[in-house]
């Protein structure tokens, strides 16, 4: 008789039946492999996240309003037309914002000359306004550069009011 065999006596005959003991070892090993796999996966993904470069955090934008609004006139076909533009300069650098404020007369002069040199037909379209905004950005950057600042830190020029009559 084997040690796994237990004698079972039935009333009709006396036979020996094999009863298997339940083994917990395969279940335990399976659980151990599963938990180890999950732990390894979590460790691997965290190490990947640590290796990835984090995007740089941007400072909040600083808007420098050029007040009062610019008002220029131009003649077209015997009519006098007016243009009123309110302008704001956007940067994320406080020193550049101070530089724009400090050089406000120079910035205003250059923008006023730029705006007065426009033709009504050219700035009546959206594309014309966007071109004018790009030229205004270049003018502000030139002033910042000539004042010893970094022109690339002036990110944008916005027209917050644009009235043509």
C-alpha cells in the first residue's frame, strides 16, 4: 500500500481507493510569480518616468500695456482715415517687461512710425493685420536689443483694440 492510499472499506467489497492530498505549492508559486511580475512592472515604469526629461515649466506671462492707444491718420482717395490701436507686449521675463516700460517713449515712437506708414487697403484684411502685428513685434524686439536686453524674450505683441474709420 502506497502512503497516499487510504483504505476505504465498502460494505460489499473491501477495496483500496487512491485519495490525493491537495498541494498548495503550485498555487503559492503562481501567486508569487504574479506579484513579482506586477512589482517588476511598476519598478520598470517608474524608472522610465524618472529617465524621461520633464518639460520646462514656463513662467506666467507678463503683459505690458502701451497706453494711451495709438491714433494715426492716412489719406485715401481724398478721404482722411483714422486708425486707433491698443497694443500690449507679452514677455515672461520681469527684467524684459521693465525694459519695455523704461523705454516706453522709444517703443511708442517706433510703433507710431510703423502704424502711420501703413496703407488702409493693406491693413483692412486679416492677413494685413497679422503682418502688421509681426512688424510691430520686430520693432519692439529691436528696441529691447538696442537697450541691452534679450529680444527673444519678447514673445508677442497683441492688438487688444483695432479700430479703422
